[in-house]
C-alpha cells in the first residue's frame, strides 16, 4: 500500500501554473482506447492499496492505482466479487482506469456496470484540489453524482485517486448453454429469454452459436437447464473469461474493431460482415475498415452509438459525434473541473 496523493497534487499544481499538459497513466493496459494521448505522463500506478474492506457491508475502498487482481484476491477470500466483471488485461488493469474507461464484462445488462456500483470517489481537480464525492455506504449516493460521472470521462475531468464501490457474493452455481443459431434468430431469442424469470446473467453470439450463462442458486440453474434448449458447455466459465478479456479468436484480427451500443432488439444489419453480439444484443462488435459517418448513421438507426474501439486512425474522432447541446455540456464540465485543460487533452474528443 502506498499513498502518493500529496506528490500527485504537487505535480498537478506545477502543470497548472506552467500551462503544461498531463497524460494520466496507471497500469497502461488501456492506452489503445480513445484518441492518441499526449502530454507529460503522470503515473499513478504507485498510488495503490485497499484502504478499507467490509465484507459484511459489501463495500470496498481502494486507491486508483490498485490492480484489479489484488482486489479480486481480497474479495475471493470472502467468496465475493466485482459483479460488473471488469477485464483484467493480463493483470495490468487498475481500478481507476477501469472507472475512467467505463469497462464492464459480459454480465453488464443483468449485474450493472461499474458506474452502477460506484458509491464515492476522491478526485484531484485541475487546480490541485483534493475533492470527495459520494461516500462509502449506499445511502450517501444522492444528489448530483459526480462519482458516476467519471465513468467514461477518460480522465479528462481530473485524477481519480480513490474509489469506493459495492461488491457482491459469488453465485452458488454457474453453467453455460450452447446452441447453433444464426444472428437474426439469436437476437430474438436473447431478448425473449431476458424477459423470463430465470437466472440468465450473460448472452452472446458468434460463429453461428448462441451462448447463455445461468448463475445463481443451484436449484434455479438446474431447473432452467431442463427447460431451455442447448448443450451444456464444458468449462463454460472459460468462454466468458476469454470474451471479457477479448482473447477469443474473433478479437485476434488486426482489422479495426468497432463497438456498437444499441437497442438489444435492433435488427441485425450488414449480415455479410463479421459480427460478435454481446450483452444480449445491446453491445455489438464489428471488424473491418468502414467509413465512420456511415457507421454512425447505422448505429443511430439501431437506437444507439458506435465508436472505434481499437485500431484504425486514432488521430481522428473515435467516439460517436455528439450533438451541440451535449458537446456544450461536456465543455462546461471540463471548464469546471479542469479550467486550464491540463488532463488528457484530446483523449476523449479533439475539442476536450
């Protein structure tokens, strides 16, 4: 455990007075996300350690540079877990970076995202002020929730120094079913099954196969298996781990990888292209070289947005174009928390 918040504050104050830019770096596992970073590296990897953990209260507080593997090890001792299943990226992923990039695993639609589990944070703003938002118990999460606003901000609003979040017990049983089915049918089936009172906690489709994860009380899981079609997949948990870590063969291709966040029941389009459908159909991955403008129009017709997740031209805009109203809101928030514009300039959008 190590607290280097005083050092971070001094670096930030110096950068603010000099007008220099800072690139916030933790474990370095998510450097591929967002636009090409610039600025002097501000390394928070040493700012790590679990500050408090109350297994009975289901609450954990840790510094932002704490590796997720360290948090998972502590939780496992009490048969608990991070229910939003963040990717570990070969053990390099940190708590702060996971929140900043808003990353969650296969169970996102059922268990919630990291934003849903955050109770409070400590944040160092562009003036070098140490601020605290939210708290360490669920009743403290009220009002204007700055804590959850950090999810997906890519570090543009300040340096997250500490995070408090909910943790959950591990399920008593877990089992995966596999069916052979095409994408259009899979979308309909995933949406149908998601509306049933069964312990479904993940659903994805690729290579003409639908995969369904059941988790919860053993009796509920076993009862559902008897009702639903499909072959029980041996070592099913490995599939979801590989999906979470993007280690499936689908992700090995060097072609640009696009992420669609759309309505789960949106029609399957570009059926001749290579897709992977996750989150019951609400997160869809597409590989290949495409025109950004045409994909944004396609995503809009599906009720959502698209981003260039990995590869391609990282100097261009990689996140979905925002309307003027939202763009203005983003800029006002940036001005409030980072008036000199020193944190991760241009990482989220060129105009931030």
